[in-house]
C-alpha cells in the first residue's frame, strides 16, 4: 500500500509510463457521453457493496475484478479521500507529543480505501480503458492532486514531522525507521510545506492544472494512435508482411467497419514495426510520416499547446520550490542528483552513438545502391522509413539469418513458463502454478501463484501480454497489492506487454525483442515480489526512477543464457531445439544496429533534459515553436541525424508528461548499473542460487529502505563504471565531448 503522498502524487501523474517501452498504444470506440458522465457522477454509494470499502476476501487480497464496476470508482475515491483527510487531521491535531508511531506509522496506515481503489483504477485505465474510465481520469486527476496538496501542506502535520526529523537519531529506531522519517520530511519540503500561504495557494493551482493537462495529453496520444492508422486497399500493397500480420490487418480493418481493406495500426514510438518488412517504399513513407506528425497536426488531438503550458508550469513550480529549473528539482531526488551529472553521461555517449549510426547508414546506403543498380534503376537517399527495412537486409547478409526464422522457437506461453519462470527457479528457487479460479479483467489474461524455495506462497503474478485497442502502449509492471510487514500483505503484481494477438487458432509467436522485453518486465515483477520491508513507503519498486530499471535490465541477461535458452527455445510444432548455428548468429548480431538504437534513445533523453532545464518560464517555446525547439535542441547537442529521429517526438512523448519527466535518461543510467552487475554475475559463476540469493538479499528485497546506490555497492562491491556499457553497445569512448554539451539550460 502506497503512503499517502506517493499515492496522491501518482494519482496526479496518472499518465506515468513505468517499465521499458517497446510496443503498441491504442484506444477504444466512443460511447454516449451521458453514459460516461453518469459513471463519473453517480448517486453516492455508502453501502458495503462497494468492493473497495473493505479489503478483498480473495487470496492475498487479489482484486475482485468480477465485482468491480466503473461506477464503484468515484464513490471509493470520494470516500477514500474523505476518510484519509480525517485520519490526517487526527494525526495533526493529536494533543500528544509527536512520536514515530502516532505520526509516521499512523500516516503509513492512512488512506487504505483510496489506495485500494486508485491502484486498481490506474492499472485498469492503462490496461483496459474505456470512455468512462477516461472521463474519470480527467475528472479525478486534479482532485487527487489537490488531495495530495492538502496533506503535504498541512502546517501542523509538517511541524510534527519536522520535530521527529530533528531528533531522528535519538529515537531508538532501526535504520528503516530513521529513513522513513527522512523521506517523509524530504517529500513534504519538496511538496511545498515550507512555503507561505500565498505560495501554497499558487502551488496548489499549478498542481491541479498540471494533473488535468497530463491526463488530457495521455488521452490525446491514445486517440491519435487510432486516428492515424493507415488504411490499405489491397493485399498486394502489404507485400513483405507475413500471412499472420496481413490477417491481423484485415481483422483490424473489419473491426473498424472496413471489411475488405487492411489497417496498419500505430505503436506509440516513432518507428513502426511494419517498416521492417514492407517492400512498398511509398507505404513505408506514409506510415512513418503518419507516426511522426502525431500530436502536431492542428486537429483536436494536437498536444503542442499542452506541452508548452506544462513546461511553463513546471518551470514556475521549480522556482517556487527553490530550484533553478525543473530538471534540478527532479534530479535532486534521484541517484543522478544534478543535471550536470546527467548531461555529462549523455554527452559521453552521444558522439560514439552518432558515429556508429553513420557507419551503419553507410552500409544501408551501399545495400540500397547495390539493389537499385541490379534493377537498373536510379538509387535514392536513405530516409528514416528505409532504415529498418534495409537494416534487416544487411543483418541477413552479414549474419545470414532472418528474424522470421526465430519466431517459431518463441511461442509465448512456452517462453514465459519454460524460459522466464525457469530462470527464476534456477536463480531463486521459485515455483509457479497457474490458477484458473481467480476473476480476471480479460479472458486472455492469466494468473499464477508464486511459491518461494521454502514452499511458502510469495506472491500472485498476473500476465497480460496481448495488445488491444483499450491498452496503452509499451510494456510495464504494476502492483495491485504491495508487500508490507505493517499490513501483513504479500504482493500481487502484473506484467503487461503489447504482443499482437494472432488470429483464432494460431500460435502466438514472439520476436526476439519481445522475448527480451518479457524477461525485462519480469525483472520488475521480481523486484516487487521479493520486497521484504516493514513500511509500505519502501515496498517493491519504490526506488528512484533512475534506479528502478536496473534490476529489470539485469534480468534480460537470462534470455540468451545457454541453459535457459535450451529450455524454452523449441519449435512450437515439433519441439525441436533452436539450432546452435542460428543461436550463434543471433548472439553475434547482438551489437548490430546499436548505433541506431542508442542514437534514437539519446535523442529522446536529451530532448527531455533540454525542455526541463529551461529555468526561465518566459523562455519556454510557445505551442507554434515546440517542433522547431525540438530540432534546434537536437542539433545543439550533436544528436541530430535525420535518418535516426528520436524514439519519441515531443507531442507523443508520454514519458515526459508523466513520471519520467526530466527522467527519461534513467534507462541508460540504470543500464550502467546493469552492465556492471551482469559482469559481476558472469565472473562469479552465472546462473547459480548463490548469485540469486545474494542479489535478492542485498538489493531486490530492500525496496527503497536504503540508499539506492549503496544497494548497488552492497551487491557489486565497487562504484559503477561506464566501460561495461560502452563495450556492450559496441561503442567506443569519444575523443571529445558532444557539441555544446548535452541538455544545456536555456
């Protein structure tokens, strides 16, 4: 259960996109507005029938998905906020002197109805949204932001926390208790507790507006994904796509009332998967251009004005709280600590990444020239929509394998159970058993009991792997119930991917990227399931944003670990293992196209910093200048390379409207820790229970109860070093820094 500040903050930032982003984003068809409004403003429900008013009676408090109705959320939010404010008032007005139990522990115990209802709602809004839930998002985002502010700006409550903070070392608490006081004090100060009343009033208004704008941005992104889908008239235009993908495109068109046609739906990334296979260059170009213009078309889903306003409000908020810019405010609470530290790391990586991308581009251009000459046609210049198509051709020529050759060996359930679960069993002693008696929100979602090495139940794991129109893009982990000794709760965690669902009766065959994503997200799940802390504040993945990706990235190493791969990489039809020569080619190609991959990521990460290192709100680009600012900032940082646009352009960069604002660098920052850790594990015997038990004891089980970098040091025994990352990505250290430095303040 989240502590009140974290919960309300998360509610205000309902567009947060946790985990690593790989795949699709979409939305649902419209229904009558009156129906949505009736669910947002229902008749007050004070009966015990609301499933959120009491803990779920199901195992581990598993959500009662079969009993939860959309009409239950608003009454639960309203009662949850009202109850928590009463609880907080009782703490703040307590005539007894402030103590750890009557103040901090009492705060940890507060808001249980709000926690249950919000965590379930936020998860469902991301995995299976509908117009009612979208309306609830828009309505309650500012209300929940105001609720957070009411708590964090309560002067009597802060006075008690401040008093405990001043004498925290003399209270006889254990290290986790002392850290809880320190974190609450820091959270309150960062939320504005030290401001005067006029400033608090202004900050509350800013927070409410930011929450509303964030929800609107997220909904625009979802709507644009659907609105920008490409309709294709004939099957011949889809040459190059597999029969399964063509069938899926036909089904998608039919679902939109376009029987006889084909629909290429977009993912919320700049590059689109069909670009890898479509031989029709004009269609590739059309698909790419539809992708990059999303959110800036001047239609009802245009996000440029929202971006400008959000950046302005964030700059103002940072200044009010005593920071030079919003990035400084965010990073002060992360392991990076300062914008300068982030700029330095990104600046180290940019030159070799772009240099590698240009070398890769030369190879692709040579392939284009050779093919066009063979056809007796004039060559053309490599464009962004050509990259994936010709990269796959070069990959086949250089490594003599086709990605399509791999997929028959990666049937989805087999990868999960005999790959992901098998590795966790070997490393940690875990066992998994699918259960069919628990209610689930979709019929293609599965649940598993997770048992520890001692035979005791550790958690329940939910696997939600398929893409759907009602599911946001990307891949992520979330919690429905979090571990806490204080409440005696065990985790209920979920993984979400966006694997295209095949036609009925066909197997779900995964790409290698999807396989590694599944291992990655399960690393997050392990972080949540292994949590062993007392206070909800520190549970599971409640760690700095630039640390949270680290354990999940480490878990990717087992995807191609020989003994693990041998256990799951088997042909779905005959059970034959993947030929060693094919695997060898896959591993040999592991650094292929890393210049592109790193450059597109750094483009987005540096863009994020450029926006949030603007210190003067008057210098935030106006809506009409947002796209121009994007181009100028990429050029300034030496990361502008037209054939490789950023992984996300500003107007569909959902991360920076949510929990990764000024924090998108976190993936590569975490990968530095990951690369160091993988080297340590390999040097100490690899896939062994000893290594797993050490990683679990020193890091995965500790949540946020200890300084994050100290957790890394406890495991690895040294400070993080960047060289393992450079070697992994096939990069060489730059001879000189990036042009103008990364992310200079404006």
